[in-house]
C-alpha cells in the first residue's frame, strides 16, 4: 500500500463527547482551503466493535491531489461532520485507530485513494449521507515446521482486479511455530513460504504462484494453513547418456536428494512432445533426424512440492546399420542359379546386390539371384549386399566365395526336414543323394536366422523357436571346394505343445478333466479319450464321465492342437490307474446322542478293503474309525459324515464321503409320574432335549393311542382301567432330526375308591371300613389311625372306640393289592373328634297329667342338646323340651325321647331313650 504524507486530526469518541458542541478541525500542512461547505455522514463498524472507543477519524482530500486533508469531528455514535470546506471535489477516508481488526476505507467502498468515489460541494453546500461501512480485517494463520536456523518467511499475495498478484503481507518466523498475517482486506490470496535453503513453495504444495491454491478472505480469522517448509523436492542434476543418433538408446540418469514416489518423462523434438516417448529411455527414429531433442521430467511425492526441469540433449544424427553377413545358396555348376541370402539386418532394411567373380563385379549382376555362365568357370563367386534404412547411413556386407564354378553335372538335391515342428521335438535333415565324396555340413535356421550351435543333422526344438519356421541349409564340399549350398523349405511354425495331464478320480461316475497345458496362443484343441488304448466312442470333450464300461481299465487322453501356419500336433497323457467301481457311502441310524450310526459302503470293485473315519461338522472324531459310531454329547449340535477309503492293488486309493446327517440332537426317553388309578393325572417328564426343540405328546393305553390325549399330562378315566399306559414324546427342531421317544409302560390302571367309615364317631361305637368299588379281585389290608398316628394292631376292617379315643380324630388307610396292578393305598377322610355320649333316660310317673324329664347322661363337655318326644314311635308335635307333660292322647302308648347332641368339631349324634311303661 502506498504511504502518503498527511496531516491528521484524530478525534476519539470520549473527546468528541465532551466537545460535541465545538466545531473542530485540523489544518494540514497544505490547507485545502477555508470555506462555508461541509461533508457529513455516519461511520458504521463491524458487529461487536464500539464506535465510542474505536478512535474513529475522517479525512477529506482534494480529489486532484492525495497530499493534504481536512479532519472533522466524530460523535461517539460514529456521526461525523467536516466543515470549512471550499467549493470543490473531494475524496473521503475513514479509519478506526483503536480497532486494528477494522480496515481503513474510502467513500464508495473503495480500498485506496485511486478507486475512491468523489464528493462535490458547492459554496455553502452541506453534503450529507456520505456514509461509510468499514470492513472487518481478515487474517491467515498456521504453523510452520522444519524451519532452518535462519528462519522462514511467510508472504501473502493478493490477486487484483486485473488478474495480477501483488505482495500485501510478510512475516518472518524464526523457528518452528505459529504465524499470522493480519489486516487483510477481503479478496483472493495465496501464500509463499521461503527459507533460502529449501525450495520455495506456494500454498498448497505448489512450485509456482500460477498453480498455487487460492485462499478466499472475507473477514475474520482463517486458520490451519500449516506448512512443512522443507517439503519441496529438490531438482536433481540429471544427465542423459547415449549417442545422439537414430537407433541408439538415450537414457536419463542421476540421483534425487529425496526420492520421488513417481517420476514422469516426456521427450521433445524441437520443443514438441514426441508421441509415446514417455519413459526414462528413448530411441530416436528417422523422424527426428536433425531435430534438437530434450526431455522434460516431473518428480512427485506425497506431501512434497513436485520438481520439474528440462534437459537439453542435442541434435540427432543418422545412425549406423549393423550389417548382416550375406551368404549364397545354390550349386556351382554352369547354368545353375545362385541366390543371395542377406543375413540378419534391422527390420525394414531394403537391399541392393552386386555379384562378383574372383572379386570383380559382374556387369549387370545386381539381382538377388544370379545364373552362372561359362564366364565364371574356375572362379569363386560372391555377392555384395548393400542395406539401406531410413535414418541410417547405408552399410555393406560381402558373402564368402562359393565355387569354383564347374561345367560338370554335380548332384546336390534340396534337403527336406522330417519330424514334428513342436517344442521339445527333434527334427532331422533328409539330404538325399549327393555326388559321391561330398562332405556335408549343416546349419539350422529359425525364421531365417541361424541358430547358434545348431550344426548337426538333427536338432531338438526349444521354446526359443516357438512361433518360428525352421529350415536347414546343407553345404556340400568336394575336393575342399564348396560346390553347393542347399536350403530346405521352411517347416510350419514351431508349436508350443504340452503333454496333457488327467485330473480327477479314476472311478465309475467320476468326471476326468484333461489339462492341456501350454500350447501356442490361438491353438484350437480337440480331445479323444481312450480306455486301455481303445478310443471311447463320443468321448471328445475336455472332460469325460466314467461309466461301468471303463471299470477295470486305464484311461488316457489325446489332445490334438490345430492352428493356421503351425503343424498339427497330438500329445497323449500318461495312463491313469485302473478305473474303480465306487459308491458314495450312506449313514443309517438316528442323529441323536447315544444312538449308533452305521456306514453303508455301497458297491465297490470286488476285493476292495475299507477304512473309515467319522467326522463331526467336518472335523475328524478321534478314534472313530470303525464302520459304526455311537454318538456322544460331544457331537451334539454337529452334523456327521463318514469318509470311506477303498484300497485295491492296481487301482487308485479312493475316498468317498457321505452326505452330512441333520444336526445331532439330544433326546431323552420320557418317564411317567402319577398314580395309576382311574381319576388320577399322569405327567410326562421329557428329560433333556436340544435347546429350542418343540415337543408334542401322545398317550397310549395298552399300545393304542388315546384320542385327544396330546398334552404333557393325562387324567385317567374308566376307559383305561386294566390297561398299561405309555407316552410318546416327539421333538422337532429345524436342522435336526424329528425324534420320537416312548416311555416304558406303566402297570395296569386300577379302579379304586376312597374308603369311608360308618357308625357313630363316639366312645363305645364299633367303626366299620367301607372300601368302595375297586378292580375285581383286589385284596385289602387295613390300618386305623388316631390323630394321624397308626394304631398298633388295628388292622381289621372294624375298630371299636374307647374312652381313650375321646376328643381324637380317626382315619382309615385301605391298601389294595392285585397282580399286574400297582399296589395302591387310599385313605379315608378324617372323622370328627370322637364324642363321649350316653343313652338318655326318662324320670317321672307315666300317668296322664304327669311330667316326664329326659336325663341326657354324661356327654362331651360343652355339648348342646335338643329333644324330641315320641308316643308310640310317632313324634309328638311341639314336644321338644327336656320335659314333657303327658296328655290324654298319650294314654295307653309307650313314650320315649330322642336327644341330639351338637358340639363344634364333633359329629352330631342322636341317642334315644328306652320306651317307658305305657301311660296309664
């Protein structure tokens, strides 16, 4: 920001409050002028800043010169007025001196004098409403790390309206720690970090300001702009090695101080990218001959500023062809045709020829072939081959001389090649019959290139010849002279072919798979399966499912490969073992703890011996190697399989595994509790089953299901009398077997009754046992009880009460016994307490008009009595007192009285008197 010379009058809000009525102005070094006009308005500050303490000031400048100002008064509310202005055009600046977080501003929202809006006043005019809103200053803060001893600099750059960057802030940071650039106006910024030691970097991890990440400041503090000032890849000193000529490899070499994660390259010709030339090496082509070549590289590493540079290589010149060694083929007989074989040259080379005789060019002999004439008799013939290739200097090669040429009839047949052109096969040169005495030598070729060391009459093909044609050249010498060089025709291309293998189990029902192995890409394969050497009709797929027809036979597969340009090759696998007859074992038995499972092997080849291994959910069960296995609680919740291994000499050892059972359940045999008598309720106790098992029930009487009896309890009825009872419990749980367990049968159901006691429960009474209806044939025994205690010896069906029983209760237990039935004891209800009673007597004279009195005698204390008098056995109406006065109606009849004794806890007892003498 430009610094200007100004005369300021700064009015604080406090002074303004005291001197609000005083016109105040400050005269600058160069006065604007004295006049009668004024400019007024209000200064608004960001929220939270009090204008009364912000040290507000206002400066008015002539619009034509930014070198003098007139100040005015400012109220604590931010209202201002600048008076004494001459007529003219002005610019107004506003500041808050005591609020550093508030940016200065110019009228019209401008940030500097140049862009400020003008205010024009006439003589005596008061320009009002010249308001300003000052903006909150922004800041950018962060933390620097890896700061060197000399410190680091943080520089703020701001993008102006014209798209140019200008430096607007700077801070030196002496060591690792925080920084803050404050007082920033709203706008677009970026940061530069400079140390003088490490490579400069821009936010964020960029190498130049053009690619720097922009930071938008709108007021307020921005934080988190942290930087490692050492995080810049240092551009290394890289070199390019290699000759600057076509065909020579150029390579970028050198060492980075910090190794990048990736380095990318682009080779350039005269500054233009060469298509596809993006590796650290480049081989110049004819298209860049005469061009200036360079290479641009970019090193990148996570968390670092990338490094890039361009290395100048230089001008590319033509290369030099590596010439091949030419040779000739043919027979050195006048009239025979010799053929030039150029040898090995770079791809694309074109050739010209010159035939020579004893070193002298033969006029006009410039073709690839040359027919010998009598002029060459007795002379050695050779050929000079000149190779030309774009971007290279021409090169020349000369063949060895052949001959001397003769006029005789020398026999040199063209050789042929026998054998299969496939990797690992041996080829043989078939030479035919040459002139007697000829010494033959051989050279094998792969696609016209001599195979080093392949100079015998046979040659075993290797992978190096795969995809190439093979030929052999036979050279015949006679008398020390080369008389003929005869190449064979080329074979088809050498195929890659592998002996197939057979995968799978050699057992009826199994599928065998032919694995062809590696063949030349694109080869079409066909298959033929054989059983003990005989082709199996229709078995022409890569897989074959064995049937009983192959049982006891060995299996092979022949794979035939066909590909255009290649020989058709057939490869046959090794034979399998004899095909066995096998079966998948099955498991019989219930998958429940304590049950025994049995492995069923099924039908295997006769003579096969078996071994077994049982598994629980795929894990072998230690020691479980028999054909049967008894399940234990250790297998609960698992599925069971059995692996059966069959062994027989001459056959494969085969293991077949059964299907898994359902999950092994825990199931218990139920028991029945309760009394086996009609009217009693029986309960099925299920025992322990697998958690979550749903149980259902069915009750049986002597083996017949009882309709509707499907609960865990069952109340016996007369329909079950004399029958044995069982209960079947069925457990069901998803994933487990449904299991039914049946209880042991009970004894027969008995018909019984609760006994009761007859006769008065009173001293002197003889009590009688009444058994009720029991199963026919039941025999009884008895036991009497007094107050719940068995009375010794009281085992008869009758029992006489004595005074010892007075006030006590009596019960009777009757035990019924019958073969085939349960022995059952039934106990009577408890009697009331035994009462003491007496037979009543009548006192008085038995005459009409006399009063008779009933005497109760001795009863249990507390007994209450009621009375009923009888005449001739008939109750006398109303005669219910203890006395009765005889009336005429009773004359001649016998009179008696019934006394009823009542006492809580005792039986109500009625006792009658003896009849009196007839009433007279």
